[in-house]
C-alpha cells in the first residue's frame, strides 16, 4: 500500500456513477438473453477502462473500477452466495436507521416511505457458500487490465463485510448467531482472496457496523459492543492470510439523505474499527454530522504503521467543496496522526446502487478534482 511519503495521496471510497449506456445494457441483460448478456459484458469492460482513465486524468492516485460490475455496494453479494431467500412480501424494519424513524416520521413518510413500512426480508434458509467465482474473476480482470493500460500505480477493489451482508436478513438455518456470521465470513473469504491474488488492494465496506449502533443500544447498555465485537471477529477471520497492508476498511454512516441524528459517534465505535486487521481505515469526515469528529484523533492514537483515509469531500451535498477547505481538513488530520499516515478520500460512494446517484456526474468529477487540488495545497503546507 502506497503512503504519503512526499505529498498527500488521493483516492475515493469506490462507487461511482454508472454511464447511461452501461445501465441500459445491464437492464437488457437481466432478461438472460445470451446476446444481451454479451453486450453488457462488452459495455462493462469498456466502461471500466474509461472510468479508470478518467480517475487518473482527475489526478487520483489510487483508483478502482467504480464498482461498475455490481448492482449495489452490499446487496450484490446475494447474487454471489447461496443460502438466502428474498421475500418481498415479508417486510423487515430498517433497523439500521435507528430511532430517526420515530423522530422524523413525517420526513420519512414523504422522502423514504420504506423506512416506515420495511423492505424485503433476506432469509438465510440453507448453507451459505460462495458461488460468485465467475463474476469476481470477470470484475478483477476488467480492473487489472484497465489499470495496466492506463498506467495506474495502485488500484483497490471493494467488497462487503460480514456485518453488512444481508443487512435486511434473518437467520433461519444456523443454530447460533456466531455460526451464521462465520458461515458468511467463510464464503466472503473466497472473494477477498480473489481480489488479493489479482494484485489489488482489498477494500472492505462496512456501513452497517456503524449504522446499527442506535438500534442495538436501545435494548440495553453494552449490547452494541458485544454485537460489533462478534462481527469484527468474523471479518478478521475472513481476512486471514491477506497482509494488513493490502487491506482498506471503510465505514460510513449511510449514504441515504436523511437527518442522521441517530448516527453513532465515532468515539463510541473507533475501537471496533481499529481492531480490524487492515492497513488503512477510511472514515466519513466531511459530512456535517461528523466533521467535528476529527477531535477524536487528539486522544485516540492511530496504530503504528496504519493509514487514515478521512473523507474530505462528501456525496451528501451538491455544493463542491473549495480546495482550500479540503486542504484545511487534510492539514488538520496530518498534524494529528502524521502527514505520511493520511490519504485524502471521500465520505462514501456517489452511487451506492447502480441506478441511484447522489449528485450529477459533472458535480462528482468536480468534487474529485477539488479533492486532488486540496491535497496539492495541503502538501505545500506540510512539506
């Protein structure tokens, strides 16, 4: 994993807005028609090539495939594992929204009705095994080839964490919660290893670890720590055999545009985050609900040899952050944890599901360009 040895390096969280032609090809491919599937695979390959080149042109140092081969940041995994049954008629409450559902019921009724009614249940009804070998081989090959053609020095590939797998799920098969989570971890290990063996950085995405804080704590003090500890243990189990400096761990507080009053304070979850066997930690830090939490690093020591990837531009607003603001954020973090231990990043992805975009594509690229310029300005001040 590259480090900021002579300047602040730049990256992002992963999910980028898909081009219309790729979305159109994906929609047609869902019919299963052989020609339509082939057309989608061709479109996917060329789209990945284009987005890698575009990231490098914007000045980003560590790039990826935009998650173009996936339907979403987390739900995609249900297309790559056995054992789950999706039940659209059995609605499960969106526990990961916490008590904001009650605090802002009128808001949710208008803006996000399924927060009140629930979403389809993802039931585990059989043994969980990995079945996505063909899909992951296709995706890592597309990224590796695109990176080689464009001259990218370092690339990362995103994958879901055990805690965020089937986040609307229920276990009806395994005898205990631990057995269920470790079965997920054993299945995910195959995907993690495929990414690592392709020479890509493994980025594990885990929004649900942070987002369940409010809901789990409703049932009593200490319950969240027990809940999170089990899931971090399962993740570390799945990551065994991959060097820490080839792993990035990303948490955020949900990319939906809601009030976020129920979000976990970073101070309450940071110990769980740092216990993940990763070389870098990507943490939301530009969102107005969380920007103040840079103060956590005044007292919490970043472990020796680890890297912090703070979000310094956010997907939550259309306004493009001024490069000077980005620089101020980066200098603040660098002075707390060491300039060589900071890589500039984004809060979260710009399209957590393939058909959803948080800002216009032109705004997304402007934000990434501002991130790069802000890192340049911060580097001038720090070196």
